[in-house]
């Protein structure tokens, strides 16, 4: 197991394993998560080793080679089919094994690892993980052999992280090469975002901030483009290229790249432009003239001449590969890309820019995780070429210090299992051995089960600690309790003397700046930590009672006529933000933390933002918010303060030796009894989940799924796979049950080859689109048949008590977004013509049709299993009707 940052040399370990296999005349498999990466690896390994083959869903080259490069899905399929090749494999390299956490595809890695021969040796390559040793222990438990972990979070090329204030000027270094966060620079960054426009004097801060950005709102596309132009020009002038600009939108990538060209930014010399022309024309040689005239192709060359390009999943595959080659050759200096460019493709740059730090994850807008930031920012810094990598974040006032620190200094996230039960796995395992024992063994050996069992042991250990604390608490004596009360009283007096000195305006006013966290307490209640908004000081005020503070506090709305806010506990989920006036004398704590304040706290959105920031603070510092040190930070010099500190230290030492103190403190900090009850409940839950409950849930789901297969006639009552089930074993690109049911019920028999390929396209997931597709009758009838079949499967699944199935949701999965497009292509339309029929990107159309071709191959095999050679021939003809032109042009890596 090798877990390290990009360019740390992980590939050398894989190449050594391959070399050992060649030396010992053994077969080796190199797996990768995506076809593009497989193609790249095939090219790289072919330059090093003599006998290398490639097997992806749509390409097979030298399938009996000593070293086979393939996608993980292909390897799993070969294992389940009992491939002779897999029996000969001595080494398997799993590249990018952190894909195991993927919700949709992660299960493929787990199944492959569990199902591999005990004699096969494995090499795992991964990005940095926080639980690499846990993964290694799982491998040991599954295969009974040691798994050595090579881990480093040290970057081969250190990074400098800069922030650029949107709508502002200048770069602010927020984290240096040693990973030290620059708090003072972040404060300057925040100040620059709040800076009034020149000549506006002392106008209201919110108003001046608005006017300062008028016409170039930091959140508007025009404002971002203007700021991005500044950054790209700076990178060009300072020779900080090649540059990768990451955006979370494909459309934005194209817009930003085009705007750079519109601003006449040019990186390439005339000689470089000629080289671009040669490579571009040579790569397009396999296309016909009409395809060379496609708008996407024609629009790309002028950008490439300037050393500018974009890279995202919607691009034509051939254009993506041209751009990758030009980038590697140093002929593309500024690349505008989505995050997929950082996943697997090893193409580093000198500088990386983030146009946004918030992303839509399918459910909500959220900040990037530290793992995502590490993966993408890791593209900055080329080993052997750069002494440091530059990362520039374009930020607005929403970014607070804690979030920024978490991103730049955060640790990688753990690898968590994405294991789930699938019909493909179930029926293939049933085909190998009668009964569901194999599937239950698969569940028991899964990383999911391993992690839950580990979690249970950790919880039981915590429970033992709490039980011991409770036992000691119950044995505390009355005598020690009296001594405790006396010492506590003396300590309170000493702390009041210290606090009074800290509250003196001469000592604390310079620290009472907007955004500072302060703790508010009264004789009646603890209000907790809040955010300071404003300080109003009485003239000639010398003591704390003459200074008034406006503090934003987490409260509950009061009841009755006064409706005064009420204090809440720190973890109360129903709290709201109230702005409360408080005397300086009520401040009992000064934090070293400052939060960035929203522009206008009168808005509900701003209040929610600040509430969220406070919650993040409490989550990050569960043992207490860090406070200003009276000597080191506040530099208090007072003899009375020194005496009080000395007395408090002596009293604290006596208290620590008092048994009652130890138990009271534990009760106050941990709420021992409540925590004990909570942990006992958690332990029961975990025992149920792993000792029976969770495994039982899997078993119930397994029983329900087996029942569905029996009712559909895929397996017998005794679990023997029948003819229909053997057809199901061939399907892993789309929904196995709906596909098999259509095949067996003769759903394709009455269709011609064009209708057939159009209907099959609906079974494959396509890009989301807001278009309303209007289908002709020759397509609407087959679609209705498919939807009725899906409804039947959903209703049957619910009757058999399969979890998570809803009829409408299940049926809605089968969308005809590209049905008419595929139909037109099959009937001979040009690629330009079908692109005009939809708003879906050209690259997405190609990817969909190539997956369709792969799926048709599976349908041919399934038809033969059913003994229907005529249907198999129809699927072959359907394949031939779509296999042409730019969609099936060869990869430049092959």
C-alpha cells in the first residue's frame, strides 16, 4: 500500500512489481478507474516493457500479453466468469484505489480485492489517506498475508497558498511552504474585502463596500472574469506558468478560456504556434472533412495558438487528448479545467488557481473538503522543475479564517467503504456456487464490515473508560468535598482579580476588534461565546463598566411581553443569532480567534452564515475555544495580577490532588452519567450492527433480492441459476433486471436495428438536461414498453421487501434524453447534425454512444445465453450502425 501525494514516485513501485513479474515470467494486471487513464498507462508502460496489452470496455489490444492494463470493472467481470487469464495472474496493481469511497463504483474495488486468488500479490497506489494502516489491516484479514504500508504526507514540491480578494487587489500569502498559516495576512485579506471605495470618507461600511465593487460584483461572472484576467496576466508576466485554472462548471471553463483570448492574452511564440498546428493537423488526420469543420474543433485551434485551452468531460475525446499532449509538451500554458483533470491524470503545472472554493455536490452548495483541495492543489509544483508550487484562491467575504485554515492545512480524509449489494454480484456468485453463502461471505469480508467491527471495538474501549470514571465518582467522600468547596472559593476570588485586570480598557481594548470571539457571563447565566461586532467607549472611561459591546450571541427567542433572548447550550440545534448589548465587565473570556463578519447582519442569510461559522469553531475546538494569553498576547504587567496568578496556580495544584475535584471536573466537562448512557446505547447499536443487526440487515436485503430473482425466473427455488439468470450474468453496464426482462419478454423482437439501439440507449445513464424531448411514435412506443417493464420490476421489488425502492423514482431513472439523437446517428445522420438536436455536450454524446456499443456487446452475449441467435445478430447490426466517424476514432494514446 503506497499512499502519497502526486509526483511522489508511487508509479516506481508499480513498475518494479511489473518488472518482477516479467523477470519471473508471470502475468501482471494493472487496473485503473477510468478508460482515459488506462489508455495513458498503456502508452507509458509500452515504452518501458515489451509485452503490454489493453482491455477496456471498447478497446482490446494484445489480450494475452504478460502485462495487461484494464479498468477495474473489466477485471471483476473476468474474475466472475472464471477467466483463464485471471487464474494465471501473479501480480495486480490497483491504481487510484481511493476510488473505493465512490458511492456508485466503489463496490467494484472491494469485490475485486476479495475475489482475487490468494496467490496473487497486490500493489495499491493511492492519494494520501488518514487511515492507510486500517486499509492494510483489512487486506491482511481478507487474504491472510502481510500488507506493508508506505505513507508520506510530505509533498515532493512544497506549496505556497495565496488568496486573491474578488473585486480587490493584490495577493495575500495565507500558508507558506512549511504549512504555517499566516493569520496576520488573512486579517489583511479580510480588511481588503471590506475596504471602502476611494474618496468615500466614513460612509456606512456596508454601503461603501457595495459601491467599491459596483460594476464588478465579486460574485458576478463579469467580476470574476476581470479578476481572473489580472491573475493570468500576473502569471504570464512572472513566468509562473504552466497554469491550471480549476472551476466546478464546464460552461465556465469554456467562458473563461474564451475571455482570455478576447483580452489578447498570448503565451506562445510563432515557432510554438507552428508546432501546435502540426500536432493538431496530424491528430485530426483520422477525421473526415465534415468532422474537421465541427464548431468545437474550429473554435479550439485559435485558443491553442495562444497557449490556452479548456479540459472537461464534455469535450470531444480527441480534443481532450490533443490538449493533454500539448500541455505535456509545454505548448498549452493556461489550462481551464474541471476537477476531473486532477483525478488520475498526472499532468502537473507550476501554478494552480481556484475560481471558487464552494461547489454543488448534487444536494447542496458546500465548501470543498480538505481531501478535494489537497487533490486539486497538488497539481501545482513539478518535481525536478519547480522549487515550489503556487496555489491561488479567488475568495470573497464568505470565506472565514477557520475554513481557509482547514483547506490549506487540513489533513486528508479517511477511505470509507462504499460497499452495497448488487444483482450483478449476487447472480454471478450464485452461478459459481449454489446458495447464497458466497454472498454472505462477501459481506462479512467487506471493508464496510471491517470498519464497523473496528468502530465497535473502539466504542467498547471508550465505554470501559467511562464506567471506570463513574465508579470513581460514586466513591468520592464527604471530607474531600468540603475541602474542594473551600479551595474552589479561594480560586474563584483569585480568578476574579485576574479577570478584573484583563478587563481594564488599557489592557484589552486594542484586542476588542470586530470579529473577535468573546465569552459573556452574568451572575444568573452563562451566555457562552459570541462574536464581537462593535465597541462604544465612554469618554475618559477608565473601567470596564463604562465600555459597551455589541455581541452576536447564540440564543433562544424569549417568551412573554418582553421577548428577551435566552441563553442556550453550545450544541443546541435550535439556536438563533441575536445582537445583544453587554458591558465589558461581563466579558469573562477573550479568544485568540477572529471570524470574518458578513456585510449586513440584518439579513437572515448573513445571520445563518455567522451561526454556521460559530458552529464550526465549537466543532473544531471541542475542549474549549483558544484564548488570548494574559502575558504572551495581552502583555499584562501588574503586581496584583502576578500575585493572583501565583495564588491561582497553587490552588489549582491543590485542587488537582483532591479526589472530589477530579470527579466534579469530569462531571462538568464530560457529563459522565449522560455520556455513559449514550455510549452504552451506542455500543448496543454497534453490537447489533456488526454482531447481528447490520449483518442481519444485509441478510434480509439479500433474502429479498434472492426472492426477486426467483419470482422473475432467474434462479430456481434451490438457488440454481437458470437460463434467464445466465443472461443476467452478462449485464453490468445497465440495470440487470429491466434489461433481462426486456430480452426474455421479446421486447426487442418487433423493433428494427435503429429502434433497437435507440431503446437500449435509454437503459444507460446520460447527462442531465432541462430539454423536453419530443419523440416520434416509432420511439415513444418502445419507451412506454420499457417504462412499464421498469414499473413491474419496482412493484415486484417492493412486494419482496427490497429496501430503498420507490416506483416513480425507479421508473424515472430511464430517461430518453438522447434517444432521438442515437436513433438519428444510427440512421446515418452526421455528427454535426445530431449535435444540433440537443444541448448535451459533444463529448458526453460520444461517451454515451461508446458505452452503448459496449452494452450492445453484453446484450449479444446475453442473447446467445438465451439461445436467440437471431436477436444476437440484430444487436450486432445495431452496433455496426453506430460504429463510425468521430465517435469511434482511435485514441491518440494507442
